[in-house]
């Protein structure tokens, strides 16, 4: 099952999210996060946007999980998918537009 975690329809503006909890192991029945999926579309401008995904076990320790260049109009045919390890309980997203004038980004969790 895919669950929408974050959506932004204006990639011309920089943004940073708060920490988002992704640990569902305490739910009944226990749910397990399998992957994080990042999709962008209709991106225009200099195509030099940059999305950083941070991971944390506790919202105090912060590690850069990945840096994605948003350098194409879309990645719909090649969606970025990241497998998550069990120690990741929270994620945070930070985006720099760097001359991007429009676009839409969606981030989903695949949960089993």
C-alpha cells in the first residue's frame, strides 16, 4: 500500500519540512515501511533543484540520507525509490529551487 507522505505543488519555492514519523511498527496489526518513493513532474526553469532527505532514529541525530538533483522535467518513468533500514524512525525533506520556476513533487511510503 502506498501512503502519501508529502506533496508540494510549487517547486519554485524553497521548503523544509518538520520531522515526519515513519515508524508504524507499534500499530495493530504491525505495519512495516518498505521504501520511500519520490516523484516529480512538470518541472520547468533552470532544472537545478535539489532535494535533501534526512533520516533520524530520534529527531536529534540527523543524517543526510540522500541528495537528489531535480534536473529533469519529470522522473515518472524512473521514480526514485529508497529502501529504509529499521533504525530510521523519522524523515525530513529540504528543497532548494535553484532557478526552478514550477513543478510538483510527491513523496510516498510503501507500507506492508
